[in-house]
């Protein structure tokens, strides 16, 4: 399956960031707006309590499951927001590194945020995304 997403790397901006600055999608394309993927297992329990990396792995597996249900994959993502419940930048980097390991070469535009609290008990990480399908 070929992705409808073309990532934009602005040559006049620093190449030091590890994601594309923009994503271009030529119409027609179907949009898929994903709710924030949470670190919940099939029984609705928060996994990997206290573990940023462990929760991010579960979040990404859950995100991929929803994408697959829609006939899409990670390379169809045009934008993400990664939320991490911490004021410590090192915790944000832990989650980001796991997130990036799943995204691989498809470094879609993303925003990484430290937030005070997330919606589920013991939740540390959440990733929301927008994807397009040709």
C-alpha cells in the first residue's frame, strides 16, 4: 500500500529536529482522526504503571490497531500529538524515543507536550493522530 502523505523538510530551517516540519496530502484523500491512544490493555487496565517507555509501547500498539481497522498504517499519519504526564523533560524524551522507534523513517510532524495529568488512573502517555488514506 502506498501512502498519500508527502513529508516536508524545510531546508531553510534547522535539520536538528527529528521529524518533518509538514505533511502534504493531495486530494482526494480520506481523513482518519484518531482519538488519543492510551496505555490500556484489552480489559481496560492501565499497563506499565510508572513506566514511560512501557506505556508508550502499549499506546503505539493500540494506535496501530485502530489504523489497521481503517485499512491504514503508521506511514499514513500526517500529524501526531504526544502527551506525557510529567514536567521533567527526561520523561518526555523517554516516551518520544519509543514513539520514534515505531515511526521509523516516517517522521510525521508532531508536537511533544508535558502535561499535568491524563484521563486514566496511572496514565503517563497518550498519542493522538491524524491519518489520510488514498
